C-alpha cells in the first residue's frame, strides 16, 4: 500500500460536522461518529499539495473556472465511465443538493409530481416538498438477494399524468446498490414512455466496491435518455473533499440546461476556489489513491460481515456494493428508538428514520479499521442488552 488508511489525523476540534456533533450533544460521553457521509481519511497527497500551493498564493479573490478543470471533468467521465461529454454541458455548483432542487424546478410546475424511492438520502424526500411538488414515495424492495425497484409501483407512479420527474440515486445511498444494465434499461424505457425528466445523482459512482459490479451512467444509455437527464457528480465523496464545496451537473439538453441554470441564478451557489483546484487534482492525479481506498473499504466490509455473524437481530440484507455506507435493519432488537440506544452505547450512526427507514441505522465505515473494530465491538454490547434478544 502506498497510502496509509490505517491512521488518520484527529478530527475532533477541527470544525468537522461529523466530529462536532457529539461533544456538543453529550459533552462528557465518548461516542464514535459514523453518520454523515465523509470519510476520516486524509485526501490524496496530490490534492493536498494542490490546495496548499493555491493557499500559499495568498490572494483569494473570485475564482475563474479555467479550461483545465472542465478538461479534467471531461477526461475523468470518459476514462472512468466511457461517456463522452461536451464541456459546455457542465455546470459547477457548491454542492449537489441544489442540483436536485434545480432539476425539480426546471422540469416541473408546483403541484406536479416527483417520484422518489425510500429509504434514501434525505434531500430526495424533502426537495419535492420544499418546491411544492407532490412527492410520490415508493419503497425499495429486496428481491432475489438484492435491493431493487418495485417495478409495478414504479410503472404506476410514472404513468400518472402529473408525474414529471424521477429522482434516481445511482449508486444508491443508503442501500449501496450499483444498478445493473437490465435495471437501468428498464428505468430508461419507463421514463421514455412517460416522458419524464430524471435527476440521476451519481455522487458515489467512483467508489464501487463490488468487483462484479460496474457503474453505468444513466444518461449514457442513449442520446434520448441523455436529453432528459441531469447527471450530478462530484469528486467530494471519493476523494474526501466535501468541505471544499464543489460539485457539478452534466446536462446535454440545451433547453433543460438553461432552465436549470436559471433556477440557480442569483443564489450565489458557485463552487469554492479550493474545490475547483482539488477536483482537478483528484481527477488528474488521484487514481492510484482511489484504487487503494476502494480496496481498503472492501476490507472494512469483510470485517463488518464477519462481526455481524455474532450479532443476531442486526440484518445487513446485501453486502454494500459501493461507497462506505451500510444499512442495518435493527427492528428485531426490539428497541423503541434504536438510534438513541446505539448513541447510549457509544456509536453515532445515521438515524434510518431520517431516510424514510425507521428501525434502521446507517453505518459510515469510511474510517480506519481499528476504529471500525471498536464500533463493531460497541455494537455487540448494545445488541447483547437488546429486549428483542431476551424474548
Ligand atoms: C446521494 C447523495 N447526493 C448528494 C450528497 C451531498 O452532496 P453535496 O454535499 O455535494 O450536496 C450526498 C451526501 O451524502 C449523497 O449521498
């Protein structure tokens, strides 16, 4: 290994959202935060060097989006995902959540319907409501050993006359699915048939852990599909640079792109200067680090699977295929508020209820193995005192 994922700098006291939460909430309690989706690893050396060099310049006026950063994005998307894009299709933003909102507003009117699935990254549930659209929330289903769409429900939802937008999380947070060609083709046929716009959030696409899975860009399924899709991507999850606030939308259709940009106009949602520098460095020079990171995360999944064997009542239905997130069904433990129980046991998971999945918790395993081992040890202790275990 050329990079060290086993030891990380202390993050407590470094203005980290993840690490700031517990000293604030329980000042005297030792809780390991494993909730919000950033990793505890240092970014690739090439990224750190680029940011330090930019900082050393000492002048931090408004940044320009130089040709170089567009070329990095174009090359990255081609090299990693085989999709040929035009730099003009790219819109940089400070983060991807505004891109979800902007797609909804660009492609529908108040009162029209937006289809989303659950459990899911919470803004997928709140964005339609905030924009005064009617949300149609469908449950993901576990069939033949994997999480997938409820096709009959999806067809019915897409067929409703007021449905205009489908929100797709690809790969899927929190179920960590990497959808295959058959599933995506089926989705493509549905949105084509019912003339829908798709917001395909692909922020997790460069962390595919399952060697048998391959990320497929939804928009790359066909020119007509590209024309009705807003693809959201960023280097932020993969290279752990979320705090540098930079993501981008890829929108091939000129009309949709203009409407999308108009929604964002005037809201000052431009990306950060350091975000551009870091994104470019990550895409151009981060590949060796990315590969090792994926390998390390796979090792973390192996550890989780091994330890869960000793935790009856904690169900990980499918081995995570992507990212650093594991979705546990803990209903069988019989806790009224499982998230709070785990907090009392020293573990700061994401609360499944926030994702539309009560009775579940989400583990962020983007951390050194020893820390993960300690999280799993604490989990075992909580499981051992669960009421469901005694009945
Ligand atoms: C699917 C998905 N989209 C978007 C985001 C957030 O992206 P950003 O910080 O760029 O808004 C996350 C963060 O966890 C995510 O999982």
